[in-house]
C-alpha cells in the first residue's frame, strides 16, 4: 500500500513540474505590448447637440465599439455643447473621449480664444480624423442678407454659447465693425428652427455640406447662403491658422449655383492624453477594422478611409501613431500642438 501511495505521489509531482515548466517556456501567442485590458473599461464620449453631425458620428462610434469590443470597453455617448465644452471636460476628467475640430484644438492649446479664459487646455489628443466641415453662413431669401456686412442690425445665430463659432465670430464682428442687434445662442437644430420661425435673421455654423437640417429647411423655405470676401477669409485664417481653404460646392443646396469660397476644418475623434497607449491603439485598430460600419454612422463618413489620417496637422495620441506606423501611413508633422 505504501509503495502504491509513493508511486501516486511521485507521478503527481512529476505532472505538476511538467505543467509549471510548460507555462514558463511556452508563452501565449496572444501576449503583446498592446494587449487590451483584462477587465471591461467604462468611458464617456462627448459629442455635440442632438441633430448635428458630431452627435450622430460620436454616438455611432460609441455604439460600434460597444458592439464589437464590448468585452473590453463600454462607452456612453454624452450630448454636450460641442467642441469647446468637450475640450474643457477632457481636461477636467469628466470625459475621456470626444468629437472635436482641429480649429478648436488650436484655440485650446493656445489659450487665447475668449472661451478659454486664458487657460491653455493641454490634455486632448487626436485618435483619427472623421471628415471635413465647412464654414457656412445661411439665411432666408426674404431677409435681404448676402454678405457678412449685411448682418449689421440683425439677429444672428452662432450656435452654443461659448462654442467655437460663437467665440470666433464675436471677435470677427468686432474686428470688421459689424454690430448685430442680438446674438442667439442655442444648439444646431434649435438654431435652424429659429431661422425658420423668424426668431433670427441668419446663422453661422461649421458643418458638412450639405447639412441635413438645412436640406430639410430648404424643402419648405428659400434658404440662401452668404459669401465671404478675400479680406474676411484672410481674417478668419489669421485668427485661426488651423483653417484651410474650402468651398461649398455648387449644387450642395438648391440656391448655390456656383462654388462659394469659405474655410474648412477637420472633424476628429479625440481622447485624453492620459488614456493608456495600448487602449488607444486597440480602439483605433478596431475602428479601422470595421470601416464599413464606421461609414454607416453618417453620410459625411461615406468616403472615410485610413489615408485621411496622413494630413491631420494636430497632435496624435502615441497609441494612434503606433497603429498608423504599422499600417505604413505617413503622418504630417503636427503644427497644432500642446505646449505642456
């Protein structure tokens, strides 16, 4: 009996040693420096006011990540006041991810725009680009407005209070000597409704062209668009070097029969610099691996592809850069950069 017990113990020890030896000499093939987190991470994504492009894309991306990477991450899409609010909430830690525009990142990094109050917001980084937006000034044909100078004595909608367009155009109006009767501040959909019912005389926004809300409005009313002079375009690019030359193409809306020269901004998905590199790498990789689903989030994303990442002039997160390097995407030297 003792002999049998000894043999059993000896066999048990041999099997244990073999198992231990195997775990030391045969590491998992799935183990890399960019392994996703072992436990589900919970994050918030700042979008913009409902009805706008940023809200749709940000909410769509959050849902996509929940569906395809829900074992690793769970996202809650938050309706916010837009770019500037998102930057402040990334800095404070209220948000970890957000939609934004390069023009607002520039203002936040520099801390010179009115909305910053002199604070330099340094913690936001780009993950990937989404699409181009164009500066659009719109009105109704009966309002007798065709240029910025016609906004003297008018009620003008500039989006959310303290937002990027609101802050920018208060300064533009001051420099050009334009004095509106009043500035109307509300979300994108509410501002278009305010034009429709006569509460405001004109609105200014940064949107995809054509923007769905304006397409819907032109079905019942005669929507027209303001043009910008060379002086006005130069001033806009002086106030924010992140702007690039752009056009609202002829045919984008019923009343536009020839291109309107304007300035453009790139919409980007962003995150806090404090998000670990491996998490950002995993999210960017997962997003591009589901490119068709990403394109389905909004019509503005119909031509979205990884090649667009090469032209972004704002600072990428290191985790995003790692993925683009692996995919042989050459990234432009950033000129919109934090100072901290």
